[in-house]
C-alpha cells in the first residue's frame, strides 16, 4: 500500500475567524466523502441530494411486496474489495473495525461450458496470486502462458497512472487481449467479467482502464482477491450512520433537493438563493452535464466542452425476485458469468444480507438478484431463463415479488478518452469535481475512485483555506517488478 500524506494546515476552520461555507451537490460515495472531509475540519457543509436517500448508486430506498411486506430495494450487489482503502477509511468513520461488512468466502465465475474459476485459497502475494489463478484455471493452460506475447503484455505488469493511459488508451480492451494472444476461453472469466463491471462491452472499454483494474485487483495489491459485502441493507449498514456522523459535525443534509444550476457571484456561488464560498459537484454523469449546461458562468469554454464530452455507458438491468422456496445450499452467494448473455451475475441476497435473510427464514423462500450490464431494456425473460439454466431448482418457484430496474447513468471510459476526462480541480479554484467519472492519477476504479476523488476534492478546498487535509492511499502506482518497469518504460517511451 502506498500512502500520500495529508496536506498540512490548521486543524479547524474555527481558527480562521470565519468558517467557510461549502455546498456539496450529490450524496453518493463521492459527495459523502467530500462532505466528511470538509465537515471534519469545521467547514460549514450543505449537501444537496435530489433523491430521498443517500448513497447514490449504492443507495437503498423502501418498497413493498404485493403482500404489503416492506423491503429495501437498491441497484444491486456491490463488492467492497479490501484494497478499496479510501472507501474503507470513510466507512471506518462510523464503524472502526468494519464490523458491518461481512466476508464472502468465494465468488466463482462460470462460463457457457460450465467451466468455473474461483478465488478462494489463492496466495495474497502480488504476482503469485495472478499466476496461481491462471495455472489452476480450467480455461488457461500452461502452454497458454508460454504463448502470450510478452512484450506486448508488459503494460499489465508495469501499471503506473497516468503512464498506462499514454501506452494503451488508444486501444480497446478486446483488441488488446487479442494482440497479446490471451486465450479466448480464459478471456471470458479472467477479463470480461471484470471489464463488464464498468457497464461496458470490452470492445468499447479503454485497454488502459482494463490494465489499471488488473493492477488494482491482481498484480498491485497484497489484500488478495476476495471481498466484503454489507451485512445489512445499504442505508442501515452504511449511510444512516454516516449521515449521523455528518450532522453531528454541523452538516446540513438536504435530501429530495435537486440542484439544477449554479450561479457564480463575487466570492463564491449562489445555489437556491444561498451563498457559498465553494462548491463540490459530485453528481452522476447526466446530472453533472445538466448543471454545467444550465450554469453558463461556470468554467471556461474548453472545460465546459470537456464536461459535455463525458459519456454514459449503455443501460444495465437489475432484476430482484422474491421466491417461495430456497435456492440450493450449494449455490454461492455471488456467481459471476461469462459468455452467458445477457446475464452477468447472480446474487442470493439471503446468504449475506440481514433483511433478505430474515425474510427467507420467515417465509421459507429466497431472494435472488440478476444483473445484466451493457444491454437493452427488454431482457427480463432472458435473465430468468439463464437463472433457471444455472439454478434449475428456481424454475418451478412461485414469484412472491419482483422489481426490475433499468438505469443508464454510469460513466463510460472509451478508447482515447482519458486525456479529455475532467479532473478534480477546475479552472475555478472554488469549484471542484468528484465521482467515479473524474480523472485522478492513481490506480483506483469504481467505488474506490469515487471515494478517492471525494477526499481529493475536499483536500483541494481545505488547502485553499489553509486547513489540514486528509491522507490518501492506493496500491503501488508502479509495477511490482523493477525489470518489467524498465522494459515497459523503454518499449513505450
């Protein structure tokens, strides 16, 4: 793990004579992280969230089943990897030992021929973990390792950000894997499952983004390849405790309050008739684009064009079903799939989430969730058919409740997009950005990128006011073997 020390400064904004006021627009992981970083230094924080709940794409809200049972719905399964240092630092604010997370013993990956990869029992030492995974995989044979085009594959073993983007951002992930002669069968399990977690087809995803992810999960970290999940619903386990933490520090959390535009005024910004010294925009991609479009005084023409250039990934589908009978006990809590479109994974929620577990114990049923990434909207029946194919015991189950969500608000990381990606800082020093769509030159991704940019946005404003910042952490921002580093640097110089 690599640590980046906190910027120095005063411990509390009360020492400034007047506490700065900051608006945070967006109550997802990025916005909550930025709000925490500011409020803990005594800044007056007002957080605006258009939804009635916190957590953004990891939030949860109340729904009812046909029989009137109250349940918590969400946008589905999220893996809290142990190398998500900055996200876990946020969660530790209210759960120091992270007791509200529970470990999954494994997450198998299965392909259309029934071949299965698992992550349990792998060594935690970087490089050895990836080698052991490859050598025991049913789709990756020893001769495949010999046939890899080593020189072309060097960037995978020598990832440094932003260097990896200079090397590979002009190539799509699928073409890169073909170029290094990565075996097609293994690609479904070792790469496609992970690349589709970006809600994009590998043919549209930047190869640099894939390489960064490979470094984060396989080659760069010593935390292993397993992960944790919240033991209760997202609001109960994560966000209500953090909301209490923020309000105890004077933050004003305004749920159900959408921000549509921001006006620049002398000394800061005006939002809804109130003045603020600084603003953090921590919105999803559509929200960020709308606010900038409706706020003509923000930034420069070049910067505004860059915001308009940020794209969303194709739609994804979450389909949750409450069944009248249990899923076989041998089924894992989470199963990833490759080559079984449109299905990308299956979760059995009652294996790990308290609310679902209690419902299943009371009814004798099961709560199953199906995900389809980068797909069309009308895939419900196809998802059910895949579930019945993989878990035949569900075919005759009666459905006691069903909720299907279709969303299209996740960022797309296309070929050649890194150089144009907006950064945390903007042409206006009082305006900063945060979120998983925002560029930061560290090897982070997904929820961890959201948290990392949130801390970084807070640090940028705190430094401006002479206040102490917060440390950041990441897996090493370089390859683990010096020889590979030198060869990669020489080849792509």
